[in-house]
């Protein structure tokens, strides 16, 4: 009495484990074997992906039954791995004073394959004087992150300077009078200088101002018109009589 076992039917395989979404982790795809020829499968098969990959035709390999029939698993799996962090270039700052808002920008670039989710920005709207600023953090579509370089300077001064007027007098003089507008600044950029206005002719005026002062960001303030100037350079005349 002899037992005869023949299996000429190749096993079948179903591939799984792939994903159309990007990841920064390892991916394992599996080929699940099934056999109708009678001998049974030797086992399932799997394939690991550990480096940057972007394919839609991944196969986990080949399955076998116990008599040696083989089948290549379908190459229908998508594997998208990006383990490379994106790069960022920072811009938008300046070492010059501004009297307007400043926006720093982090421009993202990606070589890992998944692409950047976008650029990043950071707004400055108040009086500011800082160096070593970064616009933030950029990301790629696999979840990798990079901090943008903190190499930007932001200098904002939106506050007008102040001015104190001096140099006038309610007393008469026969010399030259120079009014001075002394600038003070609290916005951070500092004054660009004082103001002055010179009178050297006969004058009798009140409510005079030496002019305007500016800070280094371009903000301007008019000095108070609270000075009196009295100049008389004309000699008196004399009429003789009684001879």
C-alpha cells in the first residue's frame, strides 16, 4: 500500500503593509501565503525598508509551498520613507533701524523626498532691538523638523523722539541768538542729532521753534514753539537841538 502526494499548484500570496502616507519610521511589508495544492506553505515572507524610499511597486518577496512551488508576491505596495530632516534658510532681518513691522521668514527645502509642509514666519510689531533671532521651525511631510538658523537681527523703533527747546530770552540783545532743540529718544534707535535755528537780524518774536528732530529709524518730532527772540542791532538816532 503506497501513499502518493503530488502538489503541482503554486501557492498564492497577498501583499500588505504599505501606505501612501509619508513616514520617518521603518516600514515592513508582508506577503501572506496560502496554498491549495495540498502541501501547505513554508511560511509568510516579509521585507524591511529602513532608508529613504519612494515606491509604489514594492513586493515583500517570494513564498513557497512544501514541495518547492513558488510565487512572487504582488508588487503593489507603496512605501514612502523620509528620514532626512529638511533645511531652512532664515531671512528678513536687518541691522538697520526700521519704523515698520518686521517679518522673519524661514524658507524650507527638503531632499528626503516627502517635501516641506511650508515655510515659517515670525512677526515683530513693537519696539525691538534683538539679535540672534530665528523665524521658527520647518517640517517635512514625514514629520522631520529643523530649527531655522537664529542669525537674524531685528531693530524696530516706532516711538517718536522728544525735543526740548532752549536758547531764547525775553531780554533784548544786540548779538546773534541760536535756538537749540535737544533730542531725547526712548524707542531704542537713538537721536540722529539736535536741531538749531539762528537769528542774526533785528527780531522781536515769540513762540519760536528751533525746528524738528529725528531718530535713526526716521521718526520725527517738532520742537516746542515756546522761545522768545529779541534782537536789536540798529543803533539809535539822535537829534541835537538848543544851539
